[in-house]
C-alpha cells in the first residue's frame, strides 16, 4: 500500500513540475522563432557612444562599447528570453525582433543598475533600435590584388617585434 502511494505521489509531482522545468512546447517554439532572427552582428551609435553586438548561435555574444574614444569589450553568454534574447552583461541587454519583424532591425533595452549607480539614460538610452551589420564582400578586383612580399613570410623576427606599433617615416613622393 505504501509503495503504491509513493508511486502515485511521485507521478503527481513529476506531472506538475516537469512542464514548469522545461516549458511547454508552444513556449519553446515561440522563443526559438524570436531569438533565431537576432543571430548576427548589430550596431547603434548616439553622439559619441556606440554599441556593437555580435550574437552567435552557440549562445555566445561579443559586446563592444565605444565611448568618447575609449572602448570596453566583453565576451559573454545570452539566453532565449520571452520571444527574444537576454544578454548576460552589466548592464543586461534585452533584445526583441525589430518593428514589423524586420530582419535588419532589432529593438533593445538596457537595464538600470542602481546598486552601481548606472542609469542608461545618463550615458546612452534606455530603449533604442539597432541595425544589422550586413555582410559585404569586396569587389573581385580588390580581392585578386597581389599580396605584399613581406606577408608571405611564415615566421616573424625580432626586428618585426621591435617595429610593431611604431610608425615608419612617410615616403616623400614630391621629388
């Protein structure tokens, strides 16, 4: 008798908790449709601040902020979130598909983080649109140019290391 009661209670618990843990199939399809449209590279600029996101299908994202000549970069994760994406950064970034399901636009919102004094409206915007960075191949005439001879080296020497980051004097072509 106790064994039958234990099996019945366990079955009820599993029946109640399992849908909560994995979500309904309809919710999963809805989330999949939303986030798949957001895979790719996106950008927005306002005044002297730019935000660039590179969202990858493997739930990784590159977040690049450029502010007044300086930058900060972060590789982090994202997760599907109610028809869109939640980027796990500080501040968190919430993304939805664009207006009229445009493939070249997304809608974004930055989280306010009062614990650290971050108000998105002071540094950027709380809500904004981002544009897709489109793939564009160079024209064939530029792709087929010969490579500089020094690029054909397989290894680099100490002279290369010493000159890296230093400008060479410009050639004087006026003579």
